[in-house]
């Protein structure tokens, strides 16, 4: 997403919590994010979300969150390792903790 259209802290936290909720319920992280991207594309946010979709297809969940400016580069590296661990509870907990951190900023 473009810097001028970056999400606010509250929006980032809500989005991270929504992803965590679905992932905790054993929905694959990439499917959860793909559904969100499709909703945004249907809403007309093509310019912002086409790069996010490309990042998801090329590099996975963490890279797509980075492309959305929800997380930074360092967080993306760590989150990619958590995704690779294939533990949905750990990933959901990490996303919830990130949401708490974003809200506290």
C-alpha cells in the first residue's frame, strides 16, 4: 500500500486480530489473507492491493503483510519463521501480540 494510504494503528490492530481469529480456527493464513485481498479488490482498491496479492503469491503471508504496511521488515522476517513452523496457535498468538503492540504505540 502507498505510504499516504497506510493503515492507522487501530486499523492495523483490528486487521491483525481478525487474521488471528480465523487462523486460530485452523484456517490457513494464506487463505485468510487471500480472502481479505479479494474483498479489497472488489471494493475498488486495486492499486493498493495488487502488489499485496503479488507479494502473497511470490513470498507468502509475512511478505504480504509487509506489502500492506501492517508490519515492518524485521517483523516480517520473524513472522515468516513462525508461519514456516506451521503452528496455527503460535501464529495466532503472535498476531494478537502484534496487535497489542500496535495499539500501545
